[in-house]
C-alpha cells in the first residue's frame, strides 16, 4: 500500500489530515553478476517539504516505486503521487510529463527517483534515454446542453444547478484535480443572518461603529457619493435600519443584553466602502450596486443551498456563537462551512449524483461562436495534446478563475499597487489560475472591468506565498506587530489596507500573535495555545518543528524562540516588548477603544497570568507577508450572470461566475465574500444556463 503524508492549508476553519511517514533506510546494493539489486531511497524538495521515493531494483530493473515521505497538499498532489511512481516503473525512467496543477510535486518525485537510482548505482543515461512523453490522440467531439469551464467552487456549483434544471452537463477542468482556489480557501462565508445575530451580544465597539454610520451624510466628500449616487440610497437605508434596531432594543445595553445586528444594507455598505478605491491615475472605482445587492440579498440562500447538497453548514438557530470576522470582512457575519478538500469532495459527489460528466486535465482554448454571435461550445485540449470539441446546446458557463497565478498579467494591467508588484510576486493561488477564461471571452467581444486591481493576502507565508505554515484567529482577536514588537495597523481593516501597511516594513514581513481563539475561558480571555491541540488541521508542534512559527509557554520562552529562524525571519523579540504590546492591547479590549488605530471590533484579550502559570499552554507568533490572492477584475456580467459585450448587451449562450468576473468587489474584496460570490453567482449562472433554450 502506498504511504504518503498530506500537508495542510492553514486558513481559518479549513481542516486536512497530516499523516506521518518515515523514510525507509537505504540498503546496500546486492550484486547479481554486474547488475544491482536492492531497495534504495532518494530525496528531493517539494512545495511543502521533503519528498522521498523508494525504488525496488531487481537485476537492474525498477520493479517498484513507492513514495515514503511527502508533505504536499491533499487533493492537489494525489494524481501526481499515483501517476509518477507508476510511470517510473512502466517506462523505466524518471524523465516524464509533469501532472497539470502539480508541477512542483511531479518534479520533486522525479528528482527523488533519480536520486534513488543514483544511490543504486544504475545507469542514469540509459534511464534518461527511456524518457516518456504522452502523444496526442485522435480529435474528439462531445455534446451536452451546458458546458462548464472550470472545476472550482463556482464551476461545480454551476454544473450542479444546471443539472438540477434537467440539463445534460459536461464540466472540464484544466488541472489534474478539481477545486481550484476554492480548495485553498478557508471556511469563510459571509451572509446576513438575522436569526444567528439575534443570539449574539452587540459589543460596545460595534455600537460605536453603528453610531458612526448614523453620523454620516450623503454629502460627505470622502464617501464619493457624488460620483456614485446610486449608493446614497444604501446609506439612507442603513441609517433607517440602525434606528429601527435601536428603537426595538430600547433600554438594552451594548456589551450586556443588546443583540447582534446585521442587515442587507450594512453588508452592501461594507461592500461599497471596502471596495471604494482610488486608482493611480486619480479615478475612483466602486462596486456595481446591482451585483452587490444580488450578492448581499442571496448569500444566505446560497449558504443554505450549499447545505442542501451536502456541504457542512450551520443552522441559523444556534449559530450565533459561530459567527466570526474573517480577516478583512469588516463585520462578524462570517459563517463557517466544510472547506478545503472535503468541500470539493462533497461538490464533486453532488455533481456526479446529478449526472454531471467531469473531465480533468482538459483545458479550454477558445469559445465556439455561430454566425449569429451565439456561443455554442468550447474548443479544448487534453494534457497530452488531444483536441476536444465540446458542443453546448444551451451554452457555456465560464468559471475558470482569476489570474493571480499569472503575476505578469497582474502586473501588465495593474493600476493600483505600482512598484509593490512585480511579475514575480508570490501567490496563494493554485498554478492554473492564469486568466484563460477572461482572455477567451475577450476574444469574442466580452467587456471587462477592474482588470487593474488585484488583492494581496497580507497573512501569507513569507517564503512560499501560500496561506500555509501559520496560525491566526478571528480578525477582532489578532495582534499584528512589526519587527520591533509594535502594533502598526488596525487588524480589522480591509485586506489592501493591511497589505499596504505591511509592505512598508522591513522585507514586508510582520508577525501575528496568537493565543488560541478556540480555547477561551468563559470570561472571553484567551486561555492559550497548546502544542498538542489540533488547530486548523494540524498541531502547533509540527509547525514549530518545521521552523514556520515560534512558540513559548511563557513570554520569556517565546522571546527566546524568536531568535531562531521561522518563516525566513529572525527579529529576536524581547520579553519586555512582547509583554508591553500584549498588555497595551488588553487594555484596549477592556475599554473597548483603540486610540492608536481605531480598531472597530476588539476581542481576544490574552490572559498572560493564566498562560504563564500553565506549562501546557502558550503563545504563538507567525511570521507573515503579503502575496497575490484575488483579482478583482474580469468579464462584465449582469445579475443573471450573463456575460455582456462592450455595448452592455448579453452575449447569447455565455454565462460566468466566480473570480473570472469583475464588478462585484471593485478595488478590494471583503474577506469571506469570495465563497459567497462563487456559490451565489455559480448557482445563478447554472440555473439560467440549465433552463435556456
């Protein structure tokens, strides 16, 4: 049986298992004549750590190739872990095609196999001469009612919804695996949920924020409502909603017995202010109000729809305590759900149950358009070069993602970050998110919007750019510090604000202090983080062992740990500096007021006395750095998810959903809105394509 370990994508509620594997000791070769026999191990480095391959050699022939150590991400690496070892044995070579979407893992496996062959004393030139590269087969033609391009959350949602309308659906995915960036995302789903909010207590800081909204005027210059007058009505509605809420709860006190508050208008206002941004040329951009309203009004229904097809979601009653604020969300309306690989497995199962036919390693190359300008299918190509024509009777849904894995394209269109971006900026994305769908749509006349704006995820790995190898909590509980141990930003702010602040620091690296948001005392103080506790799918111990974070059961231990390399940084914090910043932050939580940065929602005071008296718990510091995460721009759609041309008219037979689209998030996407977006517009696109004639 093949043994391998799976690395973990660490993001809020995402969980994946980590299985320990040990390297098999190398055996000395046994000579049979002039031929080597035995078991030999070679090692290389993959995306997430060392990769080891064990070769069984019998009289100079490889009879078995087994992965004995690997830390690559579950789901992304599975095909490579199966295919590469099998082909090594079948073709007697380590010169093979990489697996689409798992290039780094594929190359690591082949290098490890070459290392093992070297240890075996095999003839490397002969093995290289056996190089195998798949050849294209005969061209194929496939037919369906709806063809969906892209197998991430939006594409799978669209395919399920189209099939539920009774349509025959084919889904194609460029990569060797389904999931795209949805598999890399944390379990954060924003939705206005009055029933769950009613079970919460509105904090003093939250009430102060609501009061500040009441003080706003539609004529305030910094709101730019003169340029976007359609949004003025949203502010007016929000103020009415707040006043009605206060009237209903007259006599109740924030922080004690006043329930939580949320509304469609508040979510929309956050979308507007969170995405209202000025470009480098002085222009201001804002979200399309109709798309924003559709998202805010439909998100809870989308969340429930996801639950109906098997996604793990929380019921509204009893869900109040589970609402939180994912980084950059601006309000505690974030719902948890089954995330990562388990989510994709659920969506794939639901799609197959509805009769959807799925083809992986099949990349869309162009859209087929008839003489009337209607999209009737897709030209695609398999990984081996085989051409595939997919005929779509009803039309095509584009759900191929954005282009953050194509930093050159991001840099080409950038109108926001300037010199902070290069064509080599790291990314959180899977490698196949290169903007293919946007380019294909542009080729047939689709309009685009917002291509000049991308989002940097501030809390990424400083070495790999991924959202791995670190721990953080609810945004209201995080403490961000610079290399001198000082807070430098409002941790509750939007992601681009956080990223811009961090990029001013040395090498752009900052540090998140974590004390275990999931391990709180009844009074709300953070109890501390245990090395043995399973947090976000792995243990703190494993991250300490791999040099990704610092941990200490006391501040003195934590300060001492910070003298060693972690995440590529060694700031060497002092105990005094750490104690000062934590105690200062604790006082802000107690007073529900942050005079330094105006943090609107303050939680998660760290009980230093309790932590330092308990050797089993401690505090973690995670080094972080901003990397490309989400592109705001893409093809223009309407509220029916139809793709529009430059004249604002729908292109018949073409729908789009997810990050391939633009207009919803303007200059900055709120944390937690991406998953709400892909389910909402994926479902809308699929339903409309499924019932089209």
